[in-house]
C-alpha cells in the first residue's frame, strides 16, 4: 500500500480533530485552513511529535501509529523530513553544520547548498543570516537525511513575496527530481494551488470542502478541491 | 575534593536545570526528526546549547567551594599544603590573633569573588538572550 494513509482523531480542549486522508506516493498534499484549525497538530501527529487519541497512520505499508494494536513508532524511526514553521536550526552550528547534522552523505549537502545558493554563507550561524537563508538551510537539513516523506509546516509564512516565490519554485523542482511525497501545511491558498497535487481543507479539525469553495469563490457542480486545482486562476492574487 | 564537590552540588543543579529548561523544545524535536537518539540529542544538541548555564554553574560551585569551611575542616582537617584552604587559613589567623594576615587573606578574596560573579552575570545574560 504505497503512499501515506492517515485516519486520526484527537481532542485538544474545545478543538476535536478528526480527519482521514491519503497522499499518493510522489505527490504533494496541502492541508489548508484558517489558523487554529489543527493543521500543525495533524502534521505533528504524522511526524510522531504528538500522539493521536485514536486512529492509524500508515506509510508505504509501514505502521507509524495504530491505537488498536498499540503501535507507535518513534519519530526518529519514521525517517521523515520536517521543516518547522519558524526555521528551527541549531544555533551552535554553522549553516553547513546544520544541514550536514544528520546527512547521509556530505557531498549531497554540498549539492543542496549549491542548488539553494547557500555556499557564500555556509560558515555563518543561523542568527547571522536572513529568514530566507535560514529557511533554505532548514529545507537542506531535511532533504539531506533522504527522507521518505517531507513534512512542511507553513515553510514560507514569514518570508517576503519574492523570496517566497523563489523558494517554492526551488522546493517544487527538487521535490519533483526526488519524487518525494510531501505533506504541506499552509493557510495560503495561492501557495497550496501552486505546490500541491491534492488540497485538503481543514476547518475546526475536520475536512471541510465547502470552506475552500467559499474562499476561492468557486461555485456550481464538481468537487471544489479538484476544481480549485484545475482552475488556479480562481485565487492567484497575493 | 569529593566532600567539597558533594557539598556544593546543589548549587550547580539549579543553574544547569534552568539552562536545560530554557532550551527551545523544538531543537529536541528537530533532533528527533533528524533521527538522533535521546542520548545523542543530549550530547549533540542539549549540552552545546547549555554551555553558558553549565559554565555559570561551575563558577558558582567554585566560588562556594572557595568559601567552604565546615565540611573541609571536618573531613580534611588543616594540613598545610594539603587540606588547608584559604577559609581555614583565615580562621586560624584570627584564632592566633594574626589579624593582619587574616585581613590580607580576606581582601585577596574580594577581587577574585567579584571577577567570578561578574563572569556568572555575563554568562547568565548571554543564556537569556
């Protein structure tokens, strides 16, 4: 059973997360929705940083989590790449040191640094470079572990429009080169339309297809999710 | 040495604990996502990022040991060149009415203590920033 298959539920105070979705191998699934909808919690549960109350998480036939049979694979054994929302890099290491921190092959990090244009600042610490450069480095760090699944939590939210466009182009290119499965969290519909093969609107912890229809202005018959993907012109304004 | 270290240990625990607690929990999460075991995370992420707190703790223990009196006197006695530390030397100088010697020894402590306290202050501020 290739790809990511998720069915999980979790209560967080008033918010009750209850979702089920699949992300086919090599494709990008965007979880989109307003702030506080539970998107980050979902991605954290997939990574194993938080545990669902119930459900199953399977990836390429491997059980990451299954409440019924008591299986919960530790985060490090899931072999994922995770890019945190606010560039979590190790402050005591240089950018290159960060990217090579858990790299399988340092030459691969060199290639990634060339690809992302980070060589001129490779010896600088994260605190000495811009947000865009930190973000690129965080992506390099995640990619250098050769992850099977890449999880991105609003990776461009704090960047200016130009850097954001450039970075998402670079990310899309490298993702396609490596045929990576990507789970992508964003509240930006433009980004979701550009990056994703499948868009999953999450509102108040549930999948809510009507919400996407409302914000894109799409109406009429047809699945609003696939419609939004087919007709990205619906919401291409920043 | 062992008695002194044991006696001063509680003074090290608090700053080290504070340094560990101040560490951004996402760094540990990031290490875990990158495949590090908890032990490797401790040595490769937690310790290097708590250096200032650990250094501050070491200095506080050193300063506390510098002024230690009772424990050293009880366990080690006052053997010149071996277990006689500055605080015991001051005590003995006072006991034998050598007040000048006691004054000089006490005054010598003052700049040393201030220097290390300033260092602790600096390290603590760095940790906070």
